[in-house]
C-alpha cells in the first residue's frame, strides 16, 4: 500500500465583492491557496502570479526536495510580482497570501509553505488543528498577550496582514509533516476562517467523506454567514491505494 493525495477545491466571490481576487490549485501532489490584495485588478494579478509560480511543482518530488522546491517557487512568485509592479507603478502595494502543501512522491512526507493570513488546518483522529500562524496585526497582539484569540476574531483590524508576497523580502514559514492515512487537510482564504467557526469547520470535515462536497459545504456556510469576502476552500485527503493502482 502507498499513500496518495486526493484533492478538491471550490472558490466563490462571496456576496459583497464584485470580483474574486483568490486563486487556487488542487492537484495530485500540490494544493495551494492565494488571496490577492491591493486593489481589484492588482489583487487578481498577484494571486494569479503566485499560483502560476507554484503550480509546476505538481509532480512527484523527492522528500528532501520538498522545502527547497517550495522556497524556489515562492521566490519566483515574489520576483513575478516585483516585475509586475515595475511594469505599472499603479500596482504598487499589491500582494497576495500563499499557503501551499506539496506531497512527496514517496508518500512519506508533506511540506507546507505559508505567508499571510490564509490558513492550513489538519484533521487527524477526529481533532482539528490550525497548523499555520496568521501573519496579522491581531495575531501579534494575541502572541503578546494584549488580547485573547476570541477577541482577535472580532477585532476591527483583524484583516491587517504583517507580511505577504509583495515583491519584497519576505520570511515564509516552512514545515514538514509525516502524513498518515485518513489525514484531511484544509487550506482556505480568510473569507472562510473569518466568518465560520472552527467547530463548524471541523464538523463539516468530519462529516463529508467526499472532498468536493465538503469544500462546497464550507463555502455555502461562509455565504450563509454573509459572504463578505472572497471564499476559497481546498480539501486534500491522504488515502491508501494499492501498488498496481498507484502505478
């Protein structure tokens, strides 16, 4: 038996925004979410550049190449955004979050790259864990003990990010995990996490066996909660397959 990644994604502009600045990738080896910022056209472009930079990683990669490949792709995305700004100074200030998971060809490792306030969650053994740390002003306040996590959820400045891909130096977080059969990963833009409680997210992930149906349900919940922002959801399941099917 070997482990494989099975993924599905849903993205929606929500009920308030006139367009969708999120970009997404859901493949056999790679899943990623990018949430653009800095004006409608520029936000669209920044998230598109990020996903186009990382999408070529969607192939079998050796365990020890996971993080270096992600790092190189992030650098490519940053350079692409920098070039886009140079071509049109009106784009100054545009940027994007990026949260991505790259699954090893061996099935023995999975690596995470993260910058911004999109999130990655892991449902394992019935327990949901937020794996990423938000690069936001309010998260800094929580870390410093100024406010609680509950207060952060409704803070008026909760959408202020402290770093994102904007063509300048950035310090993304990278982590490597050992996947287990039955793991369910969720990547999402803050259009979901800002309006749907973690308990509700966990319930959906535990209830909907089909990742496409689960992703759609989460988007529907965000829309029911007012859909004030673009909403993007990717679910990635770690499953076992027999060797002959894997080939």
